[in-house]
C-alpha cells in the first residue's frame, strides 16, 4: 500500500580531500556557486549514491549503472520478476517507485513523476577548490633488445579539502499513489542515503561521511511543508561564533564547527500539531547546538551511529 504521509528530509554529510560532484563540461571541476563559493551536488548525484547502495545490497533497481539498452534491461527484469507488462515490471523496481521513470518501448509508454525529489545539495559554508597535478611512470620496451624506457603521463584533478553539505528532499504522497511507493521504500531510502554515502569508496569520492539525517513524517491529510530544511540550519565555529567567509574556506575538519539546529527546531515547534513523528540519525562526531531542544519536542529520539 502506497504511503499516505508527506515527508520532508534533511541529510548532512562531509567531504574531505575529494570531489563531491565534478562537472564534465568544466574539466571535472567540483560544481560550485561562483558568488557564494559553496560546493554544489546535483540531485542526480544523490540519487546515484542511493541506487549504487541498493545495487550493492542486491535490491531490484531499474537503473543499475551497467551499459545496456532499455530493451536489454527490460528483458532482464521480465525474466527476474516473471512479469510481462511494462508497468507491472517497472513497479518491481525500488528506484522507479521512489524517483519516477519515463518508459517507452514497443507499444507501451508511460511517465511517472517520482514521489521523492531532492533539491541540489549545497555546502553550509564557502569552500576551497584545489587544483592538483600529478604524474605516472610506466616502463616500456625500447627498440633495442633489453632496452628499457620510461613513459610518463600527466594527470590533472580537483579536490575540495573540506565541505559539510546539506541536502533537502520531499516525499509526495500523491505521486506515490501512482508509483506504489510505500513506507518500507522510504525506510530503504533513508538507509541507502546513510550507508551509500559512507560506501562511496572511490579515488574521487573517498572520505564522504554521513553526519545527520532527519525525516519529518506529517499526519495523514497534511499537504503543506516547511521547505528548504537545509537553510534552517546554521554553521558556527567551535567557540559558537559566526564564521566569516575566510574562516569558512579555511575549515578542514568537522571538529572545528557546530551545526546550529535552533532555527529548524523553531519551525518544527510551530508545526508540531501537523507532525506525526521525526526520524533522527546523528553521527557521534557531529556537535549539534539545539540537540536537547530537538529531542524535547517529543516527536522522536536521536539515534547515534
């Protein structure tokens, strides 16, 4: 049965000496806001993180990251699910139930708007973007017998020394009625956001770490929202002071900052009668200002990971 409680999501994670989301049209430079110097992460990158985790866990997804045609993937899914009709097969996939799909194959075509949509992620502070150059050397055979030569290649890459990134999402119960997304699917999403970010263990994505997750579960029949939860938290220095842009760009580790959730708590308090429950997960290393007030709302306890 499709979920009937609207949700809003806030997810915070850190990036250290890595590229959170490279732009292939700009030499893979980390995406960023030129005016504010905030690091940016597209909603597509967030969804890929989630999908990759589901693939690792053996969950059934439509976009599995493998190079294949729509016909090839659909035939695989038909064999796996034992179903023939397009909508029946696609509804068996966790990612299409939550993120939507456009399907056109043969005489079947349909388009679903995904119940879960993410806003572009932004660092909660101005970040630094560093250009790194390196070389690689390989031994090669020379023209003469036994002759060895060295061949060198050069590589250029970018990294972000440190960024604390906030991601906002919303789960629309009305769209879920079409795709069939249920409460268990939303639980799988929360777990994949957290675990998938921790499991981004590639050269460009190493040192991604989940830090905070909050899900607002509204009461049935509520169609409103607080909106932009990532803008309802503030970053302060470890001594409680506001950070100048220069100090923001000089950040290199999580221990240098507090995340102030007081503005978010104020919004939650004003909507308390509309909220059924909160799901809150916090990394033990993250320092929250307003943590006690968050729990004092009586809507959910903080789970430490």
